[in-house]
């Protein structure tokens, strides 16, 4: 099992902060933002961490080095900012034949349960698991993606940035995949609004061919840091722990 941490985006909504540095090296509660994702990876006993860099790549490399708590960090360059699926595609050679855990370098999860998600992945031998979180305000789901699943948590539909979510489950960037998910990248459609391939569409391609992907409530609260408001929200929840 390897871990992929995506840290190549610019974060334009962070204004002056992202102009001077990659947002993933912003400090929150005494840790770099990306360190939270690195710790999530460490909690499942991964063999190697692959960090995808792009915008201000040297900020990440200088801050994290080539080793994190005894695990090797390998860097992959995403020379063009073409979305999450393209970032995963850039990692194909580094992933090799391994299954992998995906996370974003700008996520904060309160009371994360990655170990339990990993144990479910191994025990049930599912094709993939999408980490989700329950939200009171459904409008928050429009920032990420929604899922439709059955009573056994098997996912049948994923919707990128929905305007009218059908339930209160918000998808996160924390997922576990079998290596075979890489084979679906080529057939993933390009989102016409964003001009790039989206993670929910990649997963949907695998589901449509009968692969079992399940949802797992991975934390109590979730913030994907894309704005100064998100930074304040994440800081408030971290300080309240």
C-alpha cells in the first residue's frame, strides 16, 4: 500500500497567502497543513508516500524533505494543473502495481478514522472506499461531491459539486483504491465546465463496470482549505479538540 498526497494546486482563493507560498505549507495548530495528510497516511502503515507537486514545488520539497517519520517521500511533478485525476495519472509509474491511499495536501479532518477505513478495505476486499462525512448544511457538499449508496454503504452514484444533494453525506479526498483504478483514467470523461477529469467520474467509471466501491464515515468534521474563511474554520476546529 502506498499513499498519494496531492499538493500541486495554487489555491488562488487564498489571495496573498498563496502568492507567496504553496498553501500546503501554511501552519495550523503548530503543524504544516500537509503534515496532517502525511499523518493520515502513516496511520494505515503505508510503505511509501508519493507527493504530487506543481505550484511552488520547492516549498513542499524543502519543508517535507525525503523522509517523514521513517517513511520515504517520493515527489512527482504535475507540470500542468489539470485536476486530481491527471495528478493520479502522473503517479502511475511511482505507484507501480500497488494499491494506494489518496488524500489532498490541504485537508483537515477532525477525529479521523483512517485505520478503521483501511481495515474495512482489507477485510471486505472491495475495489475502493470513499471517505465521507455527515454535514448539517447540505450546501457544503457543493464544494466536493455527493454520493448515493444503499444500506450496505455500496456506492452507485457520485455527483461532482451537486446543486441539490440527495442526502447529507459529503465526499472527501480521502479514499482507498485497488491498483486497477488506474485502468479507468483513460475512459474518464472530461468535465466540460472545468476542462479536466474529475475524481467522482473516475470512480463512477469503475462502478459502472460492476466494481464494488463503498462509503465510510471517516471523521466528525471536514475542511478542504481553499479560502481564508476555510483557514479560520480549520483553525477553530483544531483548537477546540
